[in-house]
C-alpha cells in the first residue's frame, strides 16, 4: 500500500511483520486502529458538535504516527463516513458543502450526567413554582395587613350652635378646658364630641422601643428565602473561565499528565477548552480529567460552588487535615466576609 516502516511506531511495525503473511489480517488490524484513533480525536477535540469530516481527517493525519486511509478497508473518506453512520458511531448527513459528522457519546458517565441534568432542570422548575407561590402568599398577606390598618374617621358634631369647644394644644389632645370659666357652658353632647375628636388611631409606644423586634416585611422574607436557597444549592459542575487547573488524566500520555493549564472556555458546563501553561497547547477535556489548583496564602482564587459561587476571594490559609481553606470574599454584595472550611474542590487559583 505504499507504506514505509520508518513512518510507523514500533508497535505498528511489529503488527505489520506478524500480518505480512495474511493480507486480510493486516487490513483488519489497521482498519481498527484507524477507526479507534479517528473516533478518539473526534470525541476529544469536538465532543458531540457537528463538524465537517475533512476537518477531522486533516487534523488526524497531521500526527506523524497515525495510520492513513490507504491502509484500511475504506477507499475514500466518504465511504468511511457512511460506515460510521451505518454502525451507529456518529450521526452523518450530506450537504452541498460535503459530509458532516457528529459523535454519539455512549459513555455511561455521560449518560448519567445527562440524566442528572434533566432531573435538575425539573427540580429547578419545581423550585420556581414554589417561589412564585411563596411571593404570591406574601403579597396577599401584605395587602390584608394594610386593609386592617386603615384609619377610622369620626364626625365631630354638636347640638347647640352657640356652644364653644376649646382645644388645649399644649397637651396635644382635643378636650374641653375644665379650668376655663366658660367651660360650664358646654353641654354633655359637646363634651362627648370633644372627647371623640381624634380622627386617627394612635399606635401604642412600647415602654422600651430598643427591645421591640421589628416585623419583617414581605420583601425582607423573600430576600431571606432566596439567600438561603442560594447558599444551600450545590451543583455537580464547577468549571469556570480564567482559573488554573491540573490535568489528571493519563489518556493523553505523559506529555500532559499533571500539567497545569488555564480554562479558556466552558462548554455545556462539564467540558472546558484549556491551554497548557508550559507548551501553550489547547485541549478539550471533561471536568473529570481536571482538578482544582490551590495557590499559596495571600493569592487570589475563585469560588466554584456553593452560595459564594462565582465570587473572587483571597486565600487566607489552608487546613491540611480537613482539606479545606479559609478565604475572604473580594467581590459581590458579600465583599469583606471571611468564610472558613471551604473544601479544596470549591476554589481554584485565578489565572
């Protein structure tokens, strides 16, 4: 097929020597290798996105040790693309611009994650309904309270137009002045009218106002409810842009294992495009292949989960026994608050 052994890895050369007497075995082996490497590149670089088959193939053959099409059972890339669709490895469709492929991820972990996403969406909808009912109930209670506190107005009347009513403003109350010599001229009806002159109910002032607990308004209760809900909510995804992470998967070889990288883009919450710090290579990795990086005390970090998610903070110290840290929030409405016992996996160094 025009191949030269010096272009292949040692393992490929050994297989080639073993299969030299059986051409079909040679063809089957390299077809399987080509298929596996092609699908691995498609999954790792493009995930489940729809992409032109030529783009994937050109990137595939750019690697020196990869097997070329002419060593496999497929004569053309189109034949191979159609075969991927028939076997259920990918979704394929033909357009005026050529063939497009989309990887079908059947990994049990991915399926489990998708089910959890659907479950969380349903839970979020239920929470929204509960919140709406709660707000509606608080508004109703607030309106009822206002109706009960409406002032009561009374009419001031007197039977004899010649009688005069005297108001003592120094005492702050409407009443007849008993000490005035003309007070005796007032009849009982006038005294009664003067006694009912106040037009609004007065609220009783407690003996010690400082010890009186202020009643929460409906808005205060709603805000408190939302804050508690946010603090208790945790998610199974934690990736955020502009944080430093460590690559822990060995599938990419020793070149990338335990190397640090910066998250450049987050895709579908669970996948990130990262750029290695030492070589500058860009990789697309699942969050299970990454872990957070804890810097030295005094450095800035970002909170990745829990009630303070998304806020920037300063690392004050770490507790190696409990695998947790103490931080000071540096952004958002809670700026300046010190938080203890933050798990390592909930924070990561800022790039």
